[in-house]
């Protein structure tokens, strides 16, 4: 597939000095196989990694569009034994992981394939932790706590949003509190990610919009995080350019595989940026909203992001100017960039008919103090470029209301 629309215009370059960047540790983990129809290579790639008994993790909602069935058929055609677990739900909890674990143990699997959105991929990684290293998901909250090797795995995203296929983290909610635990280890990363944009065409328009906003939030937050570096910002910036340039096109032309492919690549690049730079306040504030109200993650981060951009602007306004210029939103005063970027996100949300205020989502201001306390404990907020006190988080909720 040829992608011409989003190539940067040639620029006349003049000699300039280049300051040595700060020290960093960039660690790419996952091979990416991209292109329409690349799902057909699934069996070949599993065999290449010496798999024979494959756990396929997916959600029941995909059964109607046939993606899990195609994956099963391709694996069986390659001479592999396949065991389908389709008990994953949105925002998987320790309950879902434990059910998948029991299923995997029963069938003595030696390989894991995840087909679906971020929930399927998170659950697959969670199973990998427990199947190979034992214990509970809480034992792996943080990073690098798995001591034993883990099973090889392949991620096949059917959405263009989470970028989970590019990350070593499993986001699993505690079954009782529903607060998410970030459990990361490089051994948990997928060996291969198959990016087949044809698989995303089946998404309803609302899902395409919600996952696309999530991916844009990943690009913007990772670009300004305290862990940002030369490599991660390159991925964040390119992800933002691709996502902003294709979001509305996918909404207008849902069957456009080229536009879908650009969105999928943008989401993957944003996921790669997250892996190396983390996120910020929008994600920290969104997770308690999902836990208490079941508010879809992409909607929650999209509502909060404009307010987080304004909050961060005194510290990283120049980085927001980079992003605004990248997509032609800013031709003049760089000081206007944060507001321009914030309004762009709101415009895209409104155009996709997504809510733009917490008041539109049934959220009560009476719970803001509880939400702020919980958000302040989440890991993602620690990487926000402007330090977050509890009163700052409370003010973000109030402004987003």
C-alpha cells in the first residue's frame, strides 16, 4: 500500500548547531508486519517462533465479523493446535485474566496470540505473566518483576487506538476496586505485531472515533512527558501527524483502507512512544472515571486532554507549538499553540459526536475529591511535565465538567 498524502513537504535546510540530547535508554521490542491482508501470515509467523499449541485470546464481540474465526483457520492450516478463549470484556480485570489462565493451563499452551483491541492484548499479556511466573497480577504491578522467561506471543490489533501491540505493559483492573494496575516487563512484549488495516474496517464509526482520540492522546502526552527523548518524540510527532491527518477522513470514508492503514500506523507509533516515554495527567485522571462510572477510556481522555494541555502550557508550550505546526494549525504566534491544540481536540470530538464535558456523561461533581485522590496515586501522572498536586487534579476535573 502506498501512502502519499502525508509525506512532509521538502524544506530548505540551513546549517545549524545541534545540542547533545539528554541521556536515554531506547529499547524497541516488537517486530511489525504491516499491510492489507497480512493476517494471512499468522500461521507462518507462529511457526517461525516455534509455537505448536496456541492460546488465541479475543472478545466475543468480534465473532460476528469473523476475525477470530479467520485466525483459527489460518493457524490450523499451518498445522497448529488452537485453543480459543473469547471471555475478554472491555477493561479486563483480574477475573478475566484468571479465567484465561485456567483455560491456558488446561490446554498446556506454548504460544499466545491476541486478536482484538487493547483489552484482548492486555488480557493476553496478563495470562503470560501468570502462566510463566505464577502469583497474581498485583505481584507484577510496576516494571520488570517477572523473573522467569515468558511465552512468545503475537498481537493482532483490530482497532487503531491503544498501541498495546507495541508495549510491554498489561493494564489490568483489580476485580474489586476496578482501578487499573500497570504491569510491565520487556519479556511480556509481543514478539510480532501484525498490522492489517483491513481488520479495522469492521469497526463502528463510534469505536473508530473513540480509539482514534485515545491514540492522539497517546501521541500528545508522550511528546511532552518527563521521560521524553529524541527517539520517542520522533515517534510521537509522526504519530500525531498521521492521526490528525486521517481521523476525519476515516469518519467520512469508513471503508477507506488507506486511511485506516495510516490510523493504524499512527496508533502503533504512539504506542511505541508510550513504551519509551510514558503518558501524563489525562490518562491519570481518566482511569478513575472508568473505574467509578464505566466511562469509555477514549472518551474520558478526550474530554480531559484539552484541559491538561492548558494546564501544562506554561512548562511545555513550545512542544505543543511543534505539534500544532506539524499539522498546519499554527502559522503565527507560538504562544497561541496550546489553546489551538486544545481546541483542535475538542473540534474532533464534536465532529465525531462524542461528549466533550463530564457533565454530559453523568459524572457527579460530588465525587471529584475521591477521583482526584485516586488519580494522584496512579503511575502515569508521575510523568506529567508539570507536577500534579491533588488540588491541581481537582481543578482539572472541575474545568472538564
